[in-house]
């Protein structure tokens, strides 16, 4: 995608200067696999307060149980969806509704349309927020047939000067499969600091 990427190891995350980055992306299940992520979560939230963009890809419920999110949220799936107790959308063709088409995430550098959600593989998202504080703005809605709407798959919050995004849409499946719409959306997420929001 033409971006400069640096992997943050434990030392860099704990003692490095994060202000040199525009955006930090947290990998899936980091709350389970990276103890340094958990230990330095407040440092990452401070990075956001100071003007950075933090994109947290899907985490399991321990992310919420450890209060790593900036504002209250829940992943408890009370309606027992297709996936059982996991709040997810298993149908990769489930309709996705863009809730705020004026948001820069859907306009810069790519204008996102319904076509960008075509050709996805295996699923839409997993480990969504099911309820969340009003400080979060839901950006997308999708749900499996016969189930209740879920707006917790991609939520945005302004914290200080920066941007926090929780994203449970399965880019980790789409990107290796070359799904162009997923690339376009992910590029927009990464470009958020340049969009002026």
C-alpha cells in the first residue's frame, strides 16, 4: 500500500517514543498474545490523546474484561447469534449499512460504497461490541438474517486530539484473499490522520 510500516516489539512499545507514528494498528487477539500490549495500554491511549490514531482489530472478550477499551462497552451476546455466545456476523454476504457516509473513513482517500463489501470471504466480523458508551460513534451496521442489528463492529471515538477505532471486521481474512474493498477501507482507516478528522 506504499506505507512505511514498523513492527513494535516489547521494548519499543514500553519505552519508545510513540509520537513519531501517525497510526498504530493493534493486531487481532493482542490482549491474549501480547502481555506488553496489556501492560502499556494506557501509553497507547495517551498516544491517542496526544493526536495519534489507534486502530484496534478484533479482540476476544478479555479485552473488555481487562478494561482496555477507553470507554465502557460489552461483547456479551445476549441474543445467542449464529455463532453462539460470540457477537459476530457469520454470513460474508450479509448487507452492510454505512451509517454516516460523510465520515472521512468512507471518503478519503477512497470513496467507500456498497460495492466495497462484495466478494468478502468466510465472515463479516467477529467479537463485536454489543453495547457501548455514547462516546463511541458506530460507523457500520450488519447482522445475520433473523438476528438483531449490530452496530458494534466498527466504532469510532475522539479522545483528546486523536482517534480511537475498534474494528472487528475481518480484514485479517480479506486482505490475504485480495478483497479489494477491504483494502480500500483499511487504507482509509490508516489515512484518517491525513483526513483532518
